């Protein structure tokens, strides 16, 4: 059923070509559904997911991993290991056949409050680094951390430095990225400068803003991008995640959608902000119409992405 939906959407994907886009595929990302990775995917499903990613010019395919245990361990059962191997081998084969460079990126999640991950504990950090090394050894092309609430401790900085050291030891050239707060102030200028100096990419999450009008949402995005531009290390890519999903109590898709987000990015760039790319949160809402919820998800966002977002003159 999913494979059929993928094929249908590709046929209805629009007229613009991602090949001529200003947005480079390696600077575009999306989060795919957990079930695509963990519910015994087939080689056909992998190929039929990669095909629309190519069509929409998305080069970073974030694969959700199981949430880290409170002690920092990543537990993968035999099925999950086999599925990740399938995604890696399928992506390699697809790239070889189509001349693409789509990356399978491991996306870690974890909670850092209460009795969850204590990043000040060296043993917990060692387990997280070991989990990251496991992901690298599987052949994934990058690593993204999504720890929430967004860490503000010295332990988080130490963890990032320890992962960087592991990458260097293994000769791994993929990016280390983190999901990051969009709102100004959660990370102080100094803390943001320290964090981003340890990263290849930072992904501020510009969704669930509770804004009710396009104008207020656009202003929020522009202000956030200006803050990141001022305090992100020069070599670190700034790739904001943009909303494409159905309504909830934090998200009004008539205000937050790819159209208003693209307008905000254009405004931010005109104001001198540095924006290197864009992400889509998330693939189900963008590609499968969020099962028909709302009028600003699915088809309108796909059209916007093809005709506007891909053509934005992002910062090189």
C-alpha cells in the first residue's frame, strides 16, 4: 500500500525539475516515518522512497533510530539491524544506478530531563558515543542528534567533542548535526558558538511555534535565522527544518507551512542572514498528505517546494 502511494505521488509530483534547483540536495533533508525503518521494509520500498527524494531534490534521508536508553545505550534488535543494513545497501545501489548522492543519516533521539540521559555522567556519554560508533559502522552517511528539552549543559558540549573524536579516529567524513531550538534565547550566544564549532550542521526546528498568522510566523523565522547567523561557527551549515504536517494545538498549518516558511527564508537572506539549506518536517505530512488533514499540507507544500523553495538563492 505504501509502495503504491509512493508511485502515485511521484507521477503527480509537479512539473519543475530538482536537477536545475538552486538548493543543493546535500543541503536538503527530511525525516521519514519510524515504521519505514523498523517494520521490515523491502528493497522495493527503499527504492520507492529514494525515488521521490531524488525527485524533490532531498539528499539527507534521516532514518529514526530507537530512543536512547536512560544510560545512553542504543538497543537494536536483529530485525532493526537487518533493516538498517537494507537501507544502507539500498541507498548505495540507488545512488550507483541513478548518479545521485542521497545519504542515509542516523537520527538519534533522547530525553535529557528527570531520570533520563544525564550528559554530565561520563559513563552515559561513553554509551552514547558507542551508539554513534555502531551507526557509523553500519555504513550510515551521517549522524543527527535530537535531544529534548534542548540541552544547555557542559556535558552536551563534551559529548559532541567526544563524538567528533570518534569520527576522527575512524576517519569518518560524514556530518554531525543536531536538532536545535528555533526560539531566540534558549542557547546563549556563547553556548551556540561553542556548540556549533563542534558540528558540521545545525538544524533549528521552525515548527510548533503556536503562531496563528503567516506574518507572525514569518517574523519568528526571520528573527531566529538572524540569531543563528550571528552566532553559528563559520564552517557549520545552517539548515532550518520547516513544517509540513497536519494541525495540532501548537501548529496551525494555515500560518506554518512551506509557503510562509519559504517567504521567511527569502526575507532572512535579503536581510543578510546565512541560510545554507532547508529541511522538511516531515516526510509523511509532505508526501502522503497527512491522510488528508488540513488544506495546507501535502499537495500545496509539494508544489511550493518544487516551484519556490528549491529555487531560493541559499547561502553557498
